[in-house]
C-alpha cells in the first residue's frame, strides 16, 4: 500500500514550488527593469530583485529547518505568468502602454506569491514549524508592500501615460 501523504508532504511540495518560482522571478526582474520606460519602474523592479535574492535565502533556511535539501520543483503557474510578461514586453515594446503592461504582469507575480506564502504560513503554524513562520511572514510582507507600490505606480503615472494623447 502506498504510504499516505500528509500536510508535511504538501508543505514540502509547496516550498519547492515557491523556491523554483522565486528563482525564475530573480531572472525575470532585471529583464523587466531593462524594459521599463520610467525610472521609477526600473528602480522598483531592481529593488524587488534584491529583495527576491534575500527571499530565496530565507527559503533555504526553511528547507534547512525541516532537514531537506533546498530543491525547486517546476512551477508551471509562474512559467505561464512570466511567459505572459515576456509577450507584453515584446508586443508593447516602444509603446506608451508598455509600463502599464509590465506593472500588471508584476502584480500577477506578486499575487501568486502572496497566495503561496499565505498558505505556507498557515501550514507551518499547523505543523508547529515555529521558526519558519517569521521567515515566511517577512517575505509575505515584502510581497504585499511590492504589490501596493505597483498599484501606486500604475495609478500615478503608467496608466495615465498608457492612454496616449487624447484623440
Ligand atoms: Fe518573492
Ligand atoms: Fe515578489
């Protein structure tokens, strides 16, 4: 009989999923920074790239806490979100709407991360992984702050510029 999988297995699987996702994001953010037209957008993407590096390290600490090697598991969701971002960079290159599109892609990434970290925190609490909780919460706070910053950037400039000149 197959051994029954438990919440521990789900926690590990999800940890691997977000570890893979963060590493993909780490590669995508510099590309998004290069593509962004506004200085504020560029700086924002680069700042979040540095945060993401630290988030990867926090995940490695969590792997260590549960005595497992830090290993990613292909996350098709993040691959899809990043593929869409690349499509926007390509199709809206040189247009007034590019930054609005980049921000919308970045927000899909943040929302995916927010969902994952929210779940991991709940499961870590359930599993009594007390030391993992604050690490995951620190990252969740960064993802939420990034999401809010992106909303501000969209509303204050990118969406307005994206409308183009009045007809
Ligand atoms: Fe992240
Ligand atoms: Fe993020």
